[in-house]
C-alpha cells in the first residue's frame, strides 16, 4: 500500500519520501559515507546491504522461490540478483476466483553497486528460509590493520 501512495507525486507521503532521498543524497544515507548504492525503498525483493571489516553482505528477502532459479552475478563491481516468482493461485482455472494479490509475481532484478575494495574471487551465496545471503570478501589491503605501538 505504501509503495502505491508514493506513486501520487502530490501526496504528503511522496513529498516526505522525496525529502528523505534528498537528505540521503546530501548526507550519505545513514550518516555514514558509503560507496555501496542500491535503488529506492519499495523495490522487489527488498534488500539489506552492509559491510564488515572483511566482507560486504547483501540479504535479499525473497520467500517462496526455487533456489536453482535465482541468478546471482557479479560484474565490474555490480552485484545483480534476478529471478522469477510464479503465481501461487492459478489464474486460468475457471473454478478459482482471486480477490486480492499482494505478493508480487513475475520477473525481478535488483542491482547493487559495490565499493572498489571487493574481491570478486571471494563470493558465496546461500538461500535459506526465504532469505538469499550473498557475501563478497574485501581485498586484504582494504581490511583494517592493528598497528602495535612499541
């Protein structure tokens, strides 16, 4: 429902969303500068993206998918997650009436621009309980080093 409200450019919610995006542009989102970029709230499937000292972690919330039909690619610093969700209720069955459909169906694709310090040789992806986790290692030179004071 919230995503559909944002489609009306003059709604109060759309104006607040535009203000939030403008502030994110100025202040870098959560206040922490980051070179990781994704698209706006409301895209399917929703993503959580963060980084640790050793990796960049991407979580895609996509329940009900067949793991073998999820395509994950990493090309020139851009992670792309795509796939397709089929309808739960058959549309062509004359004995079935669909009154509401809130779960998105069809093809989807999400892209995330990653920082330059990732190591494309260190990528793993797992799908469990409807959550796809993609872990991309960071280059050794980018990881924090503790320096001993003598």
